[in-house]
């Protein structure tokens, strides 16, 4: 009797292992996809540093829409150096600020391509006070303004 029980256990182990693998696969499929992570901290008044950290991956180091992630986007990434030129010679400050903040729907960004940096900046500050987030948004907007081709 003891021998039959040992044989049964030996035959059952592979089946049991397969069940655990299958259950792990199901669990992995049911986990929600994480669409954001905590952004690294940058000084709120460091426009070039914030641009490199948060924007350059898509918009490129010089803002020309040629960042390493640009090919994966749903639509062509905006060339930030042409904003003034494409707006009849006037930098569209409010539009830039609002698009960075996430207060404006940018069709090219699709539903989730561009992070809503306003929310991210509020989280980075670690406070319910929105002043630091506003400083960050203004600093980044001014840096993009300084990138305009003349």
C-alpha cells in the first residue's frame, strides 16, 4: 500500500507543478497594467533639467520630436522648436502650459501617450499645496519658450 501511495505522489507532482505555473500565468494576466511610475525628483526651477528628465525621451534632446520613444507614439511627436513659428510668430504660452499640465486634450497624444505632468508634479512635491507644481509648469513652459528657433 505504501508503495502505491509513493508512486501516486510521484506521478502527481508534475501535474501539481503545472497547475501552479498555470495559476501564476492567470494572475499575471489579471494584474492591471501600471501606466505610470514615480518620476525622479528634479529642482522645480531647473527648466533644462526637468526637460531632460521628463520630456526629452519623446521630444528629443533639442525638442525636435526625435526622442528615443518617439517611434512608439501613436502620432508624430511635436517639434517643440517650431511652436512660435507655427503660431504666427507668437509663442503659445497658455497652450503649452495647459498641455503639459494635462488640462488640454492634445489629439496627437492619444489617450495615454503624454503623461499629465501637472498630476505628477503635485505628487513629486509631496504636498497638497499646488504652488510647487505651478512653479514647475511655468519653469518648463519658459524653457520650451527658450528653445524656439529664431
